């Protein structure tokens, strides 16, 4: 909706009256309101993959919970239906997300792998980084906790052949620290894209012992692909007890990892399209409205009015840039 307002005047926005002072300069402001997701609890016992498939067909996806507002809306559902047991949400451990640090290259896009038999196993649910090392007599790639201290192998694109791989055994670092070191002093942590690369890495490993290479995985994420953070795990979770606990349930506000083949009730969510509104205003300012600081000040005043009326949550307010690259245009004749 586009409105041209005289001054002084009152702008109506979703039944809220926003007072604007005298005017000289026309400007267009975009107000985009994001609608929080709506959650639904399905009281049918299914596996996690079946729950995901159902939610994607009938709703938007398995439940994703990102903000405090999402949590407030989500927590009303189990209470309203008297749910006292665990239920699936969209949180899962993406075992197919292993990739190389250099260029963030997915491992699935490379034909060569050299995992030790039984690896990666994500023991205790906390092994998201890779070494080249020895396990039960097998030498190859092994997943380990990223906080573990190890030697490491860097890659330098300025060199060729075996000289590209530089072993660092003078410092024992975590995987993120090793990555930072390699990116600062060389190119990145080492990648092994073929058997020739792996043979050269094994030679370095033989000299300095088990060593970090560029393998890592993003681990827990939401069904819609959003990265998961600040998850309220229950004490000791996730633990991947018995192996293969790659999906998450929620119970009384806390998360637990379980095997995806277990049967549980489940939560779906529906995401509604964002609602946008465009207002064309007349603005008067003692300063130059072409000054970015003045533009920011005017926008802050609009946001303050929205916040005072409780309308700023889930709302983005921005200037609409005109085709000529400007925000403001001087008014040429009186209204």
C-alpha cells in the first residue's frame, strides 16, 4: 500500500496512528512484518523421517525453533494437549555434511574417501572434526572431538608435490585453532582429494603422529537447513548412546538425541509469508535529509514509534531506494 501524506498528518498502520510533523521532502519507507511460525502437535507415533515427510507435505516442515518468540509459541502446544512424553522436532545430526575446510568443499562431491572402518561414528555425539591417524591397526580418517589437542597438517597453495603439505608438530592445538593457524601462515588445513594426496599426508602423519586435517562436519541443524545453536540439551546430552542417535526429541523443554527409527509424536510448523507495507511520507528536517546520519535518525524515530506501540517485534523497517539510487527527492511544488 502506498500513501502520500500532507502535513501535519496522521498515518494509519495496522490500526496504529503514527504522528508525522510538517513536511517538505517526499520519501518512501518499507515496513516488512515477519509472521512467527505456527506449531502443530501430531499425536501419531512415527519415525523421524516419516514425521519429516508428513510435515513437509501437510505443513511447512518439522518444527524449527529459533527465537524466544518461537519458544513461547511452541511451549503452549504440549501444555494445551497434555503431552507428557517426548516428541520429535526438526533437529537432527547431519551425517552427510562432512566437508573440507579449504573452499568448504562437501565430501559428497569428492569420489575419494579413506575412513577407518566404522568411522565416522560420532562417539558420544561430540565428534565433528577429522584426523588422519591409527585406530585398531587401521590408518586413515577418524572423527574426534574438535576440542582435542593434536598436531596438524597445513596446505600451502604456493608449493607443489609433497611440499604442499606442511606438518606442524611443535604445537598441539584444537581443530579450530589449527584451522586459524594454517589460514594465517599457509592456505588452509590439508585436504585429501585423491589417493596421491592421502599417501603424502600419511607420510607426514608417520613423522608426527595423529594429526588434524581439514575434515569437519556441521553436526546438529534443523530440518529446514538452518544451523542449530543454543540448544537447551538435557544434562549429558547429546551422547549418541549405543550409536546412531542422530535425531532429537523434546521433553519438558529439554532436548535428547535418539535413534531416528524410534517412534514418537511430532511437531510440525507452518511459516506464513512476510507481510510488507510501503508508506510514502513527507518529511521536514532542520538538517540535510541527504545526510546519512539524518536519514538514520528519521528511521530510528519511526522504529521508536512502532516499538512504543508493541509493533516492532518481527518487523523490519528500511528506506526504499529509488531507481536513481536516491532515497529522498526534494518537493518541487506545494501541496
